[in-house]
């Protein structure tokens, strides 16, 4: 049997906006900006959206700082992601720059980031450390994963046999 689509809620219906927000948050954690965008795309008025997000923030269901901490931790657990990529991802999620910098300074230190980059490079370069094409692929991989120039260059010096000469 075909499922009938419910009629669209009224743009002024704060309860419908709250219900939609709770469904979205049940699926995964979201930043306030992500939630705002989704509710606006659903047709809710900006005042209704702002009120619902403020209510959810007041009870702790929307917290950009905790969202950013969780998001960074999950990406780091997967391994091999640099600060630049983490920063870019959080910006795309609508997290404020000051929160991004705070979370990154708490969660990612330069030494750990360099160790992750070196481990990733060594996994990818098991053999062929003297092959310029393989080294170039590893360099592109590290840059693409968001590791900074200094870290990439340091890793390349450590894995390249030419650097030891």
C-alpha cells in the first residue's frame, strides 16, 4: 500500500518544528547551524526556528561545543586526519571559529598529529620509499587528509631515503 505523505506543517507551528528537530537529533548529533538550515528548508519561519533551537540549547540537546568535541573525537578515532581537515569540516557544519580553535587546541597537539601522519605515510608506503611517484602519492594523501605543510614536509623527510643522504 502506498504511504500517504502527511500535509506540510504550518510555517508558524513551533511544535512541528520541535518534533522535526528531535527526529533529526535522534538520527545524529547536529550543530545549531545544521539544525537551523534543515528547519528553514522545511519551511519554518526564522523566528520559529530560532525559538526552537534556543529551547533545545537551554535543555542541552543542542550544544555546538560538545558537538564539535564529539565530531573531532570520532574523526580522530578513525585515524589519519589533520587539523586543517577537521577545521574545514567543522566550518562546514556551521560551528563558530572560536569554538573550532578551542576544540582543536584541546584535542589535537602537533606531536600527535605528526605521529598520525607518519603512521599513515608508512602504512601507504610499505615498499617503494625510493620511488618518486610513490612518495608523491603519499604527499598528496597527507595534504588531502588535512595535514599542514610543516607536518607533511617533516614526514616526507623521515620516510624518504634521499633525505638521509
